[in-house]
C-alpha cells in the first residue's frame, strides 16, 4: 500500500499533516503506512479508501484499468 496511499494523498493535494487531520489518524501512522513500515488495519484501509473515494483494491493495488480517468500510480519520492 506504500506508494498508492502516497499517490492518492498527493493527487488530493494534501500533506501528511492535512490527511492525518482530516482522517483522525496520526501523522506518524500516515507516514509509516506510506513508507511501508506499518500496514494499516482493515478498518484503517477501509477508512482511507472511503476518504479518497476509491475501492480498497484501488488503494492497495492502484487505479482500476477500466477507469480511464485515472493513471496508474507511479512511485512517488
């Protein structure tokens, strides 16, 4: 989930701090999930997917190919 969470966060134009504030997760949780140091719980993953308006599969594996308005996420540094 590391690169995809960061992809969706950046696509939404949010900093880690803003995402944490809007989702009620800590900044360290967001950063750890983005960097792959921590996997989110099922509830966290569902909550993040809902926040971004994407499916859990899209959050975990990237945008669905059938959704032509989205590009595949690229590794964001």
